[in-house]
């Protein structure tokens, strides 16, 4: 597939099946991926079925009667012409976390060499960027974890992690939108609902949004 040129930088494009295109900025910066999402959503392009961001790429699913890979590449390039000032639309939201409900404190303390209070302070001190959503509907992957808190995922995943759980897996922190199996180290839980299939959109947040964690007590957690 031909390469893309957008806003002064090269992008790589790949066929992702008959009706999907994968594009990736050569510098792999999330900011550029989120900016392209905003441009495409703002343009209201007919025949675009879904736009799915990942850490270093963006998948675009399209109606084959409206687009093919080459016409979509041309349109993506055209979107950037004269619009270099367009910024990704980002929300900032505070997420309350009850750290007393963490299930893996013993392991996290042992692997980081830090006290529980230090870990909570470091986890609360950052403003995180939502990199992408997966592996279950609404699960939130966050960039920005302090390197001191990086710990490997559990060797044996749990069969059930409660919805609202906040975990650490490698150099990321994440939020469980639904009860599901999972191997992240759980350090807390939020009373917020991150996914509701009855709402439109069903997710509380989206890729590119900013998140700040704040500590709450177990009593406050149960009040919702």
C-alpha cells in the first residue's frame, strides 16, 4: 500500500482485510493517532463503519460500496490539508479509587520495594492518557504510569476480576469495565461504571481522554 503524508510526517498504511485499513505514524506517537480520529469524526465521512485506535496504529473499517483502500488513503491525506491546527478532543475526568479494595498489595509491595502509601501517592500523582480500549468492552488502557510502579502481570490470571477494578500490568495501569478474567495486579476499585450497553455511547471515556485518580475510603466507595 502507498504511504501517507500528513501534517509534515510520514504514515505507513496496510490492508487489514477487504474492508479495513491500518494506518500508523512513523513516529508512533499517540497524539497523532488521536488527532486523526478527531479529524475523521469531525468530517462525518459517510461509509466509515468504525475507527479503532491502538497504541501505535489506527484501524479504519469502511463500507466497500463507498470506499476502497486507495480512496480512503487519499481522503485521510486530504483531511490534514490546511487543518494542522486541529487538536484531538479530550476530556479530563477524575476517577475515585478505593485502594483498600486492592487484591494484590502484597505482590506489588514486594516487587516494587515501596510501601503501600508510597505506591498510592505515585499512582495518584500522574495524569494519564487513555491509549486505547480493549480487551473486553470498555476496558481502559492508560499511558503515564510511573516507572517505579511497573510490575509484571500475574503468572496465573484470576478467573474473575470485579468491574471497576484498577490494576497494573507491566508499564501500564488500566481499568476493568466489566467483571472478567484478568491477570493485572489489582490495587484498588472505583465505584464508577465505565461501560453501560444501554447508553450511547456505552463507554464513559474514549481514547485520548485524560484521567486523574483520587483516593476515597471504603465507606465512600459503598456510597457510590
